[in-house]
C-alpha cells in the first residue's frame, strides 16, 4: 500500500485575495482554479518546485469557518515550509510585506521564522 497527502485545506476569507498573497508575496505556484458553483472554487497553490502536497484554498462559508481564518490550529504553527535559501526567501518576505510573527532564530535543525 502507498499513500500520500494530496492537499491540505486552508480556510481563507476570499479566493482572489488568498491567491494573490500566496503567488505574489510567497511566490507559490498557481496550480488550479476550477469553479464548482457560484460560491465555491477548487483552488490549489504549491511552493515553487513542490512535487507533492498542495494547499487547497477553501473560502469560508459559515461564521464558524470564518472564525478559524488565521488560527486553524489554535495558535500552533500550521505549516512548515522548507527552503534551500532561507536568507533570500526571508528578504523577499520582507520586501513583499509578509507579516512576520516571530523574527528568525537559529535552532539545532536550522533557521526558523514564523509568518
């Protein structure tokens, strides 16, 4: 048996706003945008060069879902993004106005920044 994660749903306020943030500020690849209904789209983005799991940007449809935007894990880190050039990516985050929640620190396993 072989299994792998295909997509991780991320609740967002607005499809186009989320697409812009992920593609323009974080330089993710825009993979798919399929209209499923007047209210629902299937939107996938992935980090550049990613061959595996993508983010499914899911527009909040209820007040309960909207209350989870930006805090889907109760304050814990939600996603971990590995890079082959931390310093370059960090400079791009700053240049693109990405909100930095915790500045970079060096840990035994590498450099870390919380966005």
